[in-house]
C-alpha cells in the first residue's frame, strides 16, 4: 500500500485537503505534522519515514521551509537541516534521512519553491526519484487548497485527474498541471504553476496550454 506524509508549518487547511484526497485514494498515512512548532524528535521521524507522496507547506525561500514559531527545514542535495527553537539537528542520506529513497512526488505548498534553477537542481538531487510540484511565484492556502479539490476547482482538480491504480510521479506531474490549466489558464496567475518530472523536464502553462519549460 502506498503512503503519504504531510508537514505544514502554517494554516493546515490545504494539508488537510491533501490528506483527504490521499485517503480517498486508499493511501496510508505515514506522518502528519500540522503545527508551527513540532517537537524535534517528531520532525526527525518525519524525514526518517518512507512514504511515496509528501506535502510540504509554509513559508519558503532559498530552499528553507519554515513557520512563524522558530521551526523549519533547510533542504540540501544530500541532507536536511532541522531547527526547532534553539535546537538543531542534521539528517544525511545514509544516516537517518530515508525520505528521498521512497518519495515519487513532492508537493511544495510554499512561495516560489520552483522558481530558481539552482534551487530546483538541489531539490532534484535530494529527491532524484520524485516529481516536484509547486510554483515559480507566490502562492497561498487558498490556491493550494483549490488545486487539491478543497476550493473552487470542484471537478478536474489534482486528485480527480489521477488515474486509477498505483500512483506514479509522472501521473502526479500531469494531474498537477491539468488542475492548474482547469482553474487558472487565461488568468493572471497562470504562469506560476510548475511541475518538474524525475527525468528533469519542467512543465508550465503558456497560452492556456501545458508546455515544456526548462530542462534540468
């Protein structure tokens, strides 16, 4: 059975919609941290687990995800740096960090996570088997929620578009961009939606169509 995990340092509405969609598809919950101030051991356990889908939400800049209560994560190509208050901890691949081994899709519900090429390259090294789904500009809880089926996109949102059977990273990338096309094509926010497949191909919206972007 495939599994999912959620880490949300902000308003958890979008993360709960993600969880609802995963559970409707029969995925098992691995970890759920929906708080701006998780315990360090719980945060470390999140990255030591082995789900297939992972949802990150909160503030995002320079590969750092954080909330409003001095807790956060810095993502490097072979490790993550965790902070909770004054306490810090490092988890490296091969030494506690197991998440990248299993993940096939990573959802970045934070602003501009997929904007800078240098950041995307590092995230691809950290999660080499995963499709990366997110934004090249600002986002918010309402946008994330709509993409996942909790807002105005009532049909053909992300979970609506996933084919039946085992979920793949490629299917997630196509479903993400299809949901963006349904909800935002032709609008002022259309050009901020991004999906990067495990093969390194970026996809975006242009002229109402899903087109190729950068190649990593």
